């Protein structure tokens, strides 16, 4: 099971202290049942890297530029830079970036170049409320997947995160039945279109210690992409604990 903390645009040097609890938990737990990945803002990647050295926590970034080679792209970070600083993963296609103009084409380029840089991709897909109301969920997901992965070879290094946009940060979660159907639909199509036999598919959107077990019990999810609740170490640890007990 994957547990991925997406800190979004939150956190400063002081917030690194909150990791002490998580490191302690990992020392006591020493489990190979799960992977813990932190995606802090760029400004904290280096400090995180130092802090989590010799632990089981892995490092990821929240986005990158589509060109992997350095160039005149003011304000951007390349996947190569991320790799060099110790990141193993990068989140691509988060709805908060799609909402400000990131297209499927750009996402495709970002995935391609990040894979070339040796990063693993946390590829976010999901429908908006309007698309859900029109019953376009499956159609939207298929389009995001087929355009986002067009021409991509190393699909084993892509982890999928299904995040219904209307569930992110709202406290509203999908009905169990709907979620299960959507994940099964995705699995079927990833097999049919890309030959992916056992893709890792995570769920994201308002995951917290109280609801996580319901998701786990669906038996079709390989982990969680957690926003809000991941900034509170106690809650994040509780999410891991509740998943297994
Ligand atoms: P949330 O965010 O857990 O705060 O809903 C999830 C995400 O945006 O990845």
C-alpha cells in the first residue's frame, strides 16, 4: 500500500519537526506492507532529503517543467533537478494544476521527460463535479489516460491516482459502489489499452483516519494520495494504522 503525503503549498522549515513523529512510528513499525512518500513544496525538498535519510520515507515533488534539460524557463524546476536532489517520484496532472491550464498534452510531455530523468510518476486523473453530473466520468478518465500516456513506454513506473476533483479538500467522498466501479473500469481499460496487468491505482480526495478503512475494504485500491490530513503527522500515521487494523 502506498501512502503519499501531498503538502501542496504549505510548510516551512519548522514543519519539518512534525516528521519526527513519523520517523519514530516507522522505527517501531518497521513494516514492508506499505510505502510512505512525502511530496513537500520545492523549497523543502533538500531539507526533507537530509531529514529522511536512513529511513523508509521516500521523497517526491509536486510537479515539474516538461523539459528535463535546464533552459530559460523562469520559475520552473526540471525533472532532472528533482532527481539530483533526491526525489524518486513526481506528481503529474494534479487537478489543481489542470485547473490553471495544464493540458493533457503538457501532462504527456511531463510524464515522458520525468520518466527519462528516472523518476516514478504519480499520475493524477479525475472528473470535475460538472462532468460527474453529466455522467461523463468514465469518458473523462479514458481521455486523460490515453492522452496523458500517449507513446509512453515505461508504464511500470507510473502509479495512478484517481482523484475526483469534487472530493479534493471538500470532505465529500464518493459512494463506495461508485468508487469501486470506477477503479474496476480503470483496471479493465489499462489492461485492454496498455497491457497493464496489475497497475497501482491509488485513491485521493478527503482521505482521513475515519474514512480510510472504507476505501481499503473495497479491495481494489493500492493506497492513498493524501492532502490536508498529511500535514498533520498524527493524522497521517493514523491513516496508515487504520488501513491495517
Ligand atoms: P485532500 O487532497 O486530501 O486535501 O482532499 C488530496 C489531493 O489533492 O491530492
